[in-house]
């Protein structure tokens, strides 16, 4: 790789990366640069680009006008939009790996951005419906939480793109002294594009009184709407102080508007600008350093615009709106347009341009010094990427120091801020890239010193092209040492006290004295060398010269000989060539140069008149010096001197004035007039700009002052008291007269009309009501007659039923009397027979109503006496009662972890009775049987004695139930219970044996 140190010149330069090695940096030295992209057929990416996956997620491969991801200015938080079952935004802290998910968006997020506040994390995003969501993001020791502080709805449907932009607020010196300088409300200004309109929101004011979604037309004092363009707005940018906003549109215009939240009218358009001659503008950003944040530096001084999907980028100075440099991107030899995205880092030192279709990334380095010289793109580097880039965000970019012997890809070995001889300067950039299948973190590290020219060509003013590699290295001279045109090299210029150039002779300090022949003298411009080429003498004498030791007479003769009065032919061009670097001259330097030019012209006139007066004295001194030289040339020298004397003596002041007048006119027309016009133009621009700024600041201060005065309580009270005291008496008289003469008659007429209308309405309503009442009364009478007839018929039926019931009751009563008499007779007979029987018979069992027993059992269950309840139900020998208790009492209350609450004999009885009939309530019975069998205690002698018999009967009933049931689940449980019973019985037999 070679280094070619060439200043920016006004030529066309072409950089073809297809002919340059991978990861090479091309030097830019032209104002018009064409960058030819690679073919894009590569598979692997550059070795200088290190990629690491952050998350695997799929995005549709298409061109997105907005940003799919955003990075906080601290570099810790990354936010990106996702589309799953619902639309959402994922927020990740790259240092702590904590994550949060922002839900509630109604559609896919089209653009999102973090506010420029280091100590606070505020995220704004806009979805496809045009709704804007602003969230505050907080992080504690456990996780990340988000809070919705503002929800903005779209008033009407608009076309894409929809973008959001925060104000890149930079605190001033007074704010920097505070603990948190970003508490200023300017940092919360948010712009939202709506087709050809743009809304400027003050998030702090809007969120303070809005409890729900808000709209622009209902948010007075919190939103300003600007109808900026005739076509869709594609880009916008706030000024760092929040007082203005710039917009770019597809109509080819960029406009600058004043931002004042308290303004009631349409915001003022400060400037209109067509950067690309009416072509659609696709990108607009300013080269302001938001990383160092120096409030003393002038902002919005330089801008970058793009057109044709950023295939053409231009760098501008916003002071004179002059284009400083043009960068064009092309694809090989075809006319295929590229789809590029451009972005600048926070320090405004590097421009990143990506092409998703050809998988390349360009890094354009800007040359900017601390003395605020005009910036320009000095180098360009192309990096190949393995996948297309749908969107990207820059975290940091700049030159760092790398230890010698370290690999460029090892980012941990960078020595930031160290200035050591053992470290070499490298370029490092950290980005986040959205690719079709993943979100990746990107590190770019490459050496910053070497440059290559490659196949770069330039075109001169004549249209001739040449290879830059064939041009030898040339030392570029500054404007102070560059050659200037002939009209500035008059002899009088050497007498100007302001000229730093010295007049010398040839290197051997000898000047040949020869006859004055045209074209024998040539001038070297800026270095002030006068070269004399004497002609061959006809007499064949040896050529000699006189020594110019810097004496005054020899200087005067040289000045006279070199005067343009005697040489009308233009001098030969200098053999030394140099390339000039264009420099913009400031207004002060132009004025100073103008003054110097005028002074030099005055001194030239004086020096010419003084030179004519000293001609004779100079010639006499020359004659004396010539006489002291060799005698062989005395006659020739005397002849030359005599001719010179005869030539110079007739010169008068009128001749000098006549000769100098065209020179002065030419100098004034060629130097003074352009310098004056340029200076006055720049002075006019500066005065216009300064006056505009002062008027703007004065207007803003006046509005603020008037707003504060109008809102002050004291002013309102004074105005109210003054107005009330001054107008009280007059208003009282006027009100009385007006009320008596106008209001009272009108009121009386209105009241009379109103009462008449009320009377008519009331009369009509009463008549209608009477008619309705009459109709309703007639209907009621008819219905009452029908009901009376029905009531009479029902009374007759009731009488007949009562008679029939009375006769039936009498018959039944007689029958019951006969039965009672018969029972008494039989009871007496039984009692008489029982007296003769044996007294050893078992007492007869009392018959008890099952409902009484059930109510008693329910009372016991309610009291928690489960053992007594089961025992009473089992004692009644009624399976329905046992089933009732099982349904009322959960098995968990009977069979607890501490043991079974039922006694062993109760368990045995429960198993036997439940197994008697498994056809009904099978679920409940099986559940109780499983628990009861498992809670039998073989250690109890009574249980041990009856267990085989009870379990054997249970097996038989369960086997019968398996063959009759249609429920496979119950059959499976029954089968398992049979196996348990068989095992228990088998164990008991083994113990007995």
C-alpha cells in the first residue's frame, strides 16, 4: 500500500474497489468523487469485521425507511422491534444482560429512537398506524421495567414513512454547572413526521396533563403542527438548542422552521434550500459533535444531504450554502442504482453507508481539525459483509491506539487515550446490525495510516484523464508560496513593505549585460527569481556580468529593466509546476488583502516616480563600476549605458502615469473589484444572518417576556383593578339603559310568546290525555266484565269441589274409625296372648324414620364427629345413608396424614356395606374402599380376625363389578383394588401358617 499526500483539488476522481485489495483504504483528494462498488458476489465477509449474535430473530428482507433498532447514547441499551403473536419492542441492557418487553403497540413498529439524555433512558417508537408511544425505562437489581408516559394518536391516515426524531440537546455553560444539566425541557422535544406535515411535541408538557391517548389538535401548548412541504417528509433534524428544526422532503426542498411551543400561528420558515437541484432528498444530517458536547462550538455549520436513495451525497457549508464535496456511488459498469442507508456517528467524524443488496459497508472518514477548518471526506474504505444489512445503529467510532504485535481483531487490546510510541493508530467502530435472521453486534478494527490509490483516475479541466498511480509524488505548496500570474510580478511589487518576497538574481549572482532584446527575460512567480537569458553577441566577445551585491543602484537598474513598460511580450512560463489547494478566504482576510493591495498600488506609484528621479544617479554609479571592470568590454558597456541614458531620460511623470493607469485599472478590475464584491457579499450574508439571529432571539425574548408578564399574577390584578374601576360607572349606566330599552321589551315579548305556546301545548296535551284515559277506561270496563264472569264461574266450581271434598273426608273419617277400632281389638288380643308366652324372647326393634337419622347424621358431620356419623349410618343398615355420608364427607378429612379417624370395626363395616352394591355411586364407593382397605390395621386382633372374610367378599363384588361396568377407568381401579386385597389376604395366611 502506498501513501499519496495530495490536497483536495477541483477534479473528478474515480475509486474502483473491484481493482483494490480487500480492506484497503483509498485516499480522496477531489471535490467530485465517484465510488464504484464491488460486484457483491462474495460469500464471506471481511476479516476486519467481527460479528457476534445478540439474538436470533427473522425480519422480512426488504428496504425499511425507518430504523428497526436504536442504541442509547451510552451504548448500554439496545431496542429493536419484533413481530410474533403480537407486536412489541424488546429492550436489552448489553452490560447486565437484563431484558424487557414493551407490549401494546397496535402494529409493526416503523421507527424508534432514544432521547439524547445520558442519565435517563427514554424511548419513542411509531407503528404502522401512526400511533406514537414514549416509554421511560428503569432498571433495578432484579430486572428492567418500562412506563408509558405518552401515547399519541394519528389524526388522519397518512402515507409512509413515519419517523420520530429527538432533539440532540447540548447543555450550555450555565447548565453544565448544574448537577444534572439534562433537566432542561429542550431535551424532551420530539418530532413526528405525518406525510407532508411534522408535529413537534414537548413530551414533558404533554405527559403531565394527559392521562390517556392524545392528539395534536387537542394538545395546545404541548404540540406544534407544521405543514412543511407539498410532498412526504423523509428526514428531519433538530438544532442542538431546540429553537429550530430542519426537514427534508421528496419534493427536493429542505426547509428550516422556528420552533416555539407557545406560538399560536404557523411557525416561521427561516430558510428554503434545494441541495440537489430539485431531486428528491433522502437524507439530511448535520456534522455536529454530540460526543464532546462543547457549547462554544458553532452548530449547524456543515450538513450532509443525499438523493437517489443516497447514491449521491453532498457536503455543504451552511454559512454560504456552498457545496464542498460530492460523493457518488455506482455499481460496476452498469447503471443499476444502489439502495443505500447513511448515518453519522456522534462525534461527526465518520459517515457510514450500507448497501443491503450488495452486502457492503462503506466508512467515509471526515477531515476535521480543532481550528474548525472546512471538513471534507479524506478516506473511504469498503468492507464486505456476509449478510444484507436491513438497519444499523452506530455506538462509537474513532481512532484508537493498539499495542504493537497485537491483532487488529482483538478489541480488548486497545489502549484508549494512551499516547505511547509502542502503540499504532487504528480505526475502531462498534455498531449493531439487523440482518434478515439475527441481530448482531459488529466491531470493525483496521489500521488507519496506510492508504492506497488503486485504480483511481482524475479528469482535468480539459477533459484529459490520467492514472493517479503514474503521477509522481509532488510536494504541495501552500497558497503563500504558490506561483501567481504575471500581472502581480511588476518591479514595484518588490518595493512594497508588505511583501515578504525577496528579489534575487541568478544563482551565480551574475547578470549578463546585453542589448535589450524582447523575450530575453523571464520571471519566476512567487519565489521572486529573475532569470536572464542573454543572446549571443555578434562581436564574439566573452560574456561577462556585473556583480549585484545588493546595492541600491543595481536594484534600481534591475527594476527599471524589468518594468513592463519595456517588455510587452509575456514571460516564459515557469518550469516548476505545483498543485494548488483551494482555500476559502474569510471576510477579514479579504478586507486585509484589499487594504494591502491599495497600499501596494500607492507605494508602486511612489516608487516609480522615485526610480525615475534616481535614473541619472544610478547610471553614473554604473559607469564608474564598469570603468573599474576589464577594459575589453568598456566600449560595449558605455554604448549600452549611453543607449539606456538616451532611452530613460525622456521618461516623464505623464508617461509613468500613462503606463501605470492601465495597470492600476487592470489591478482594480481584476483584484480589487472581485475582492470588494466578494467581501461585501460575505459581509452582507453575515450581516443578514446576524440580523436574522438577533431578530429571532429578540422576538423569542420578547415573546417570553410578554408571556411571563401576561401570566404574572400582579399584572393581571393591576389590569383587572384598573379596568374594573375605570369601566364600572360607565358600564353600569350602559347596562341599565340597555336592559330597560332592549332586554326588558324583548324579555316580555319572549315570555308572552312562551306562555302562549305553553298554554296551547298544555291544552292540546290535556285533550289528548283525556282521550287516552277514556279509551283506557273503556278497555278496563270490558276487561272487568270479563273477569267478573270468570270469577262467578270459578266460584261455582269451588263450591262443587268443596262439597265433593266434604263428602270424601266424611267417608275417609268413617273408614279410619273402623280401622282404629279393629287395631285396638287386635292389640288387646295380642296382649292377652303374650302374657302366657315365655319372657325370654328378644325385644322387638323399634322402627325409626330414616329422615330423622339423616338429619342427626348431618348434624354430626357439621360438628366434625365423622366416626360417630359413619357408625350411626352403618348401624341403621341402610346403604343409602352410608352413601349419603360418603358424599358429604371428603376422604381427606377422614383419612388424614396423621391416621384414620374411623375405628377399625367401623372400617370393616364400611368396607362390607359399600361392597354390597357397586352399581350406584361407584366413584364415591371406590374412593372410600381404596382408602379404607389401606388403613386396615392387621395388628388389631379384632381386625385381624375379620379381615380375610371382609376382603374375600370385597374381591368377589369387585370382580363382578368389572364384568358389568362400562367405564374402563372404574374397571381399572377395581382391578387394582382386587390385587391389593389378594396380597393382603395372602400375607395374613402366610403369617398364620
